[in-house]
C-alpha cells in the first residue's frame, strides 16, 4: 500500500508566546505543495523503517522515526501490539529533511493513511486527524492538504478555498535546522528586543481568495524567519538571490532553512529556478506548484 504525501509551506506564520506545555500558539496559513514523499507500508515479519532519496541519510531509521511512531500509535489505538505490528515502512524522500517543509510529519500522515487501508480500518479522516495531532503539530494538515488555516499549535485546521495554482521555487540548504532550536532562538530574540511580528492573517486570506500571486507576494510573512536567519545568516543571501532572479517574493519556509520563492507563473518559476541554481547560494533548487491534496493512496483504493 503506497501513499503519496506533499510537503507544506506556511504562507503566513504568526507565532505567539510560549505556552505552559512548551509549544507556541500559532496562527498560520498552510499550503501543500507538489514536492512529495512516497510511503509504502507492507505486512512483514521483520518490522522497521527504511528510507531512500533526498537527504535520506539524515533520517532516523529506527523507533525515533515519526513514521514508526505513527505505526505504534495507530496499532495501540486499534488494539494491536505496538511493539510487534508486523509491518514494514519504506519511505522515498522528495521533501527535504529538516528543511521546514514538515517532511517527517508528512511521512507520519502518509503512514496513517496507508495503514488504515492495509488493516482495512473503518476510520474516517476526523478520527485519523485526532491521532495525527498526537504525532506532531503539522500532521493533521498533511492528511488534509490544500490550503488551510492552522491554530492552536498548528494542529487545529480549517480549510481555506483558493481557485488559483501558485508556482514556487524552493531552495534547499546544505544542512537542516532543528525546529525546537529555531523556536528557542525566536524566544531569545524576543527576550532581548522586539523583532517585528507578522500582522493580521485576514489580508493574506483575502489575497488567496483573489488568486493573484502579486497580491499574495506582498503579504507572505513568517515570524520564525528572523530566528532561522539568525541561526543561518547565509539565508539572507539566498532570499536576495531568489528575488534578484525574478521571484515576486521570498520567504523562509516554516522553521527553515528551505527558502520558498513565489513566482508569477510556471514559466517564470522555471527561469528563476535556473538562475538560482547558478547563483551558488543553496544545495538544490526545485520547482513546485500548490495547493495539492494531502496524503492519498497511489493507484489504489482511497480510505474514507
Ligand atoms: O509538533 P512538533 O513535534 O512537530 O513540534 C516540534 C517542536 O517545535 C516542538 O517540540 C517545539 O519545540 C516546537 N514547536 C513550538 N510550537 C508549535 C509547534 C512546534 O514551539 N506550535
């Protein structure tokens, strides 16, 4: 059973103060983009996780892999033995590892959908979303895909309709960034001074509804960007290079270090990608459009 799952960008990421449980209150607009991982779950006597593809060497293959935690959590939920679930998970990565595009959360979301199908569980997406939220803040969105408004720690999502397809260029950095480190850096910057915060989310939601990438470009904003740039100052150069190459705007994706550049159309995205590749500011450049659906079985039956 193979499930394809996209990565995400945050078009707007407003980070509130740190909560009692260590998480931060968020107000975010997610968009799922067509940079995907394929997750195959099969019945096996020898349980485990294997990972190939983009940055796979950096992905933990053992019990600390989020996809494996998804297996154990779903097994427990349906009364199977979480320590001997008799399944193997094979992940083909296209989403950058530790890149701020929720690659690990995507694999967890895909694993839930694949296992629900493999085990023929009579589970709706809402029940899966509740389990997803336990695994990570971004997992419910990656089940869903499209565009969505996320609140709470990001796990409470409401779909946002948009008629338009947007064209992005993504610049992967040479090394990843740890999400907790970036949040901690933001807390430090805020304790020291008063870094600017993104404004209300409303104008961006209105721009999404119009479908005009030029309007959307003016409203992209990410409170984690200052923290990611503080930890990885070279990102400033990457962001400048994308805009000089002709993108409408550039932004750090989530906690970074991937940078996302919004382009006017598909042709412009190809041109920006080519120029950015030659600029020597990042490891790899990809073109991806969004929004796209969340975790879906490939060439098989859909779970309800
Ligand atoms: O939920 P998830 O496990 O993906 O989050 C990873 C880390 O990112 C958390 O342990 C926390 O340090 C940070 N985080 C946060 N506030 C959020 C989401 C994540 O501080 N809303």
